[in-house]
């Protein structure tokens, strides 16, 4: 009966999560969106199709739009995939040693939180990216539970890591860092792991440079690829204008007025620079080589400024709280605009027939009222650090797996945080703004690691209590305490006195896994002269 209930638990968990996410889907049908969401579809419908976003996600939106006339199929598919990924990670953590009931409870409650529920029904490529990262963490947890990199685990890891690069441009960086982290943890199959990770990281690059252009998909523009470098130049110009020559200023003025470079030189985001009318993307694309040469020169002459700008812009990866006082320092979470025009404005993106699909049309007004109030309250700045900043959850991931590795005597447990570390370092190195979605995966993985953290702490405390108890049992009784009755030996040999310098014997515990082989005591047992030969009745003969 217990085995049957355990076999049904994953399906029940999945169905509950799917049901809750389905309510979010019905409340915000066909899904929440932003300017990027509109661009995904305008690429494929109005043209030209450019690979500056995810070609795979653009294709999914195009298939839904042309096949159903709407986009709800994509967001519903996202709810199903998210339910599957969360269920898989929860089951994998249980196999590793997380408390079963508590892990299930956390998993089924997670979609109630807006960073899970509302995010899952948003038309962003970051949603499938996050789903793949959660699935990859689940594969790593399976590896940790088995303490081996099996063939199916290797294939699952390669597929999930390759998908990261198909949904985000920096996905190959996340995959590369994650594989290197895994290689530092595992003891076997390192070569196969390196090959699988290398192929997963290389596949998106090969597709974008060699395959997609054959189908008329234009490579991403230079400005889209190098816009963070342009942001570094703006920060350096704002803080140290003396570093720039007249030729440098003339180059910059050919792209945007110097006032734009100065105003856009906020370190937290590149948006005030590149998303303004007086910044020419055409000129920036044409003179990208010269701008990159200027950036490299600044990196050599004043590396502290460039590194500082990167660390500031990557605050969403390492800083637990937002900086509301600075321009662009606040966390961008979600948009609740009713349609595309109210978000991007008329004429801001290429128009196309049917663009009205980017409008909220709830399937249930009651659910919409309820979830809208819930989401609005969650967007309050006082909740930002706990709900929308992934840095704190990333740190909790590291603490959780470290304690699990210690409590379970299983170094493979560290592998669960490999994808989290990969995403944190990739975002820290190169990101454009303080968007919550860039660090959504560490939030989801971190929440599901809380039961493992608590279980590990409980194991370590129990082990500490057992150890202290053994030591107390081996020390002389204090005056005034009750003395135990002496054990009468079967033979008349006097008992030897305890030597306080001898190590205390440890009792066997069926929950403890021995880390070293026990030494066999081969010394013969002394036999008193008056003892008759042979073992006493009821005892086995030693030797």
C-alpha cells in the first residue's frame, strides 16, 4: 500500500501544480507580455525574422498564431512544462534524501506565488529557459542520489543544457559553467560529461551561425550583441570624460549625442542609452568595430571602471536588494498592461494584422480579480528581496547543497547547484538590466531546496545529539546522580578500570553509513585457569 501511494505521488503532485497554473492561465489569458513579447511575433509575421531573440520561441509563437489565431496555446504549454519540471525536481530531491512530505507540500504550494504562477503564463522566452534550468537541476539531483552519471542522466543533462542556449543567447555560458562545476564534483565519467556539455553549448552557436541563415533568418544585429559594451562606454564617459579623445567623441556623436551617452551612463541598465530615439541603431551597427576598439582600449587603460560597470549591471545576480534611489536600480518584475499599444506605444514596433492578440482577455473575471489583487500586492517594494531577487535564493542553494553533502556524506549533492551557479555567473558577467526573469531559476530551485536544507540540519543535529550522548555515557557519573547497577560478569575475572586516554567506543547505528572499514580485533580473549574448557552454555565459541 505504501509503495502504491508513493508511485501515485508524482502524478498527484503534477496534477495539483497544473491545476493551480491553469487558474493563472485562465485569469490572464492569453498571457502577460512586454515589448519583447510583441517583437517575438512581429519578427515572423511582419519581418524580417532576426535571431536577436530565441528563434525556437519565435517559431512557437508563430505556430500558435497561425494555427489557432491566438497565443494561449503557448502559455498553456508553458504551464504543463513547468508543472512537469517542478514535479521532477521535487521527486529527484526526495530520492536524494529530502523529507518527502515537506518537499511535496512546498512543490504544490509554489505555483500560488506570483514569481511562479504569473511568471509561467508570461510570453517570454525566459519562461522555457527557466523550465529547462529547473529540469537540469532535477537531473543533477538524480545523479547525486545515485552517486553516478548514468547514460540516461547524461542524455537528459545534455538535452536540458542545449535547450538553455536555444532559448537565451547566454545559455551556452550557463551550460559551460554548469558542466565545469559538475566535473569538479563527480568522480567518474568526466570525459563523457565534458563531451556532452561541449556539444550542448556548441549546438545553439552552430544553429545561429550556420543553419538559421539558410532559412532566411537574419543574424542578430551588432548593437544587440554588443549593447552591454556600449553601456560600459557610456558609464566611463559619464564618470571619466578625460579618458576620451576628440576622435572618440566624434565616433560617439555619430551614433548619439554626447548628452545621450552621458545620461545613458547609469551602471544599472543600458535602457536609457540604446532605447531612446536619438540613439541610432543603424550607425551603431555600422561602426560597431570602432566602438569595440574604444571599449577594449578603456578596458586596458581603466579596467576598474569597466569591471565596476559590469558588477553594477549584474547586481540582479549577486545583490539581494534593489537600489530604488538609482536610475534603473529597481527590479523590473512583470507588466500588467491591458494591450500592446499601452505598453510599447503606437508605432514602436512593426505592426502586423492580428497584433490585437496581445491583449488581456481573461477566461474568468472572478479569477482575474483575485489573481490581479494577489499579484499587485506581491509587486510591492517591501516584498522585492524575498519574491523577485534571485541572489538570496542562489546563496541559499549553495548553503543547502553544502549541508546536504555533509549530512548525507555525499559530495554529489553539490551538483544540484551547478546550474544555479552557471546562471548567476553568466548574468553577473553580461546582462543589460535589473530584470527579475534573468534570475528566476535560482528562485524556483532555491525554494524547492528548503526541505532538503531543513532535513540536513535535522540530520546533523541528531548526529550531534547522538555523539554527545555517547560521550556522556562514557564519562564518570557526577556526584549526586543515580548510579547504574553493576553488570555481574559471567566469569569471576575482575573488570578492568576505564582508561580515560582510550578512545570512546561508538555504538552502531543503522542510519549511519560507515566511511571507513572496521578493524577486526584478533587478540585472544583471556580464559581464567578455573574455567572449564569449551564455551559456557548459551554462548558461541570465539575464535
